[in-house]
């Protein structure tokens, strides 16, 4: 016996299929939204400037003054070639 299927044809199956896809799509979207956070901030977190990282390494004593200046000039010349402003 198949109760309740007397009036359904191809459009009924199509409607059920689309409804199920929409249902699972909403479930997955909701889970992703929960894990991403509700803040609405979809940007990547700000990363420190390469010159700032270099200065911190120099301040921590990881590199000496000569290496600091050499790498700083390399960074600034690379920024200039890429068209980024010096800062």
C-alpha cells in the first residue's frame, strides 16, 4: 500500500528533491555561519607589516644592525617595485 501518493506525479518528486536540497543547504550554511562567528567580519585578520616584524627581530637581538639595514633596504626596494607606498 502507498498511502498519500495517489495525486503525486513528476512535479511532486521534483518538489521533494528541491526541498531536501534546500533543507540540507540551509543546515550546512547554518553550521558554517556558527563556526565563522556572528560578528560578520569576513576579512582575514590583520597581519603585521614586514618592516615591523624585522624591527621586532632586531629589538629582540635575533639579527644584528648590519643585517637589519640590509633586509630593510631589500624590503623597501621590493615594495617600491610592487608599487606599494613606503610607510
